[in-house]
C-alpha cells in the first residue's frame, strides 16, 4: 500500500506526471477508486463465469466451478487482483468507506451456489452460501500466500467444503 501514490500510478499507466491527481485529488480518493475498480472487475468476472458455466446439477459441478474460481484468482491477472484486494481489505479495517465497498455483493455466481443449496433442501441456504464462499476465499488467500502448491488449496479441500455445506 505504501507504493500506491499518484506519481506511481502515473508512471505505471504511462501518463504525464500529475494526471492521476487531477482525477483523484487525495490518496484516499485514489484508494477508494482502486477498491471500486477491483470490486467492479470481480463482479464482472463472476458474472461472466456464471453465464458461461453449466447449470450446477451435482456436487461435482459445484466443486469444479469453485476450483476454477480459485485457479482464476491465484494466477495471472487474477493473482495480481487478489493481492491488491487483500491489501485493500487490510486497509479497510481503518476506513469504513472502503469496508462498505468491499462488502460481498450479489452476483450470478453467488446466486447459482444459493440456488444449488436451496434445491438440495439445506437449512438456511443463504448462510451456508456465505460460509462456503468465505471458506473458498480463505483457500484463495492460502494459495496467494503459500503459492499454487499450497496443501489446502486443492480440489479435495473444496470437496470437503461442499460436503459440509450440503450436510443436513
């Protein structure tokens, strides 16, 4: 977070010095814009993934979908965004505006998980959806920190989480 400055953003974007500060006068405004953009990109990614994913018919379908999400968030651009997101999450501890922006949003991916759990008659599918997705986010964090070969980040861990979400 220390490296997030107007000057650094100008340099990274190949813009003339001072351009970023013309749009975002303060560091707080710059950080808020960054968090809004990260959430926008995440929402677009989840929406696109849900539109192209098959209907979740089995627990294996859900496991494979969540494994694909973990893989997407821990490689390439997804990894860079995950690193930025987690840095912003820590920053939000001191900034209620950032915290409000980072609150999990409704999206087609979340809807698909909730619908899958509802169709299987689980108790309180909303709470289980949130818990399952929070656990998957923890797997993403583990892979970001420990690397792609992190013991807890494989399909077996996701199978266990899905099984737990489906328990009566």
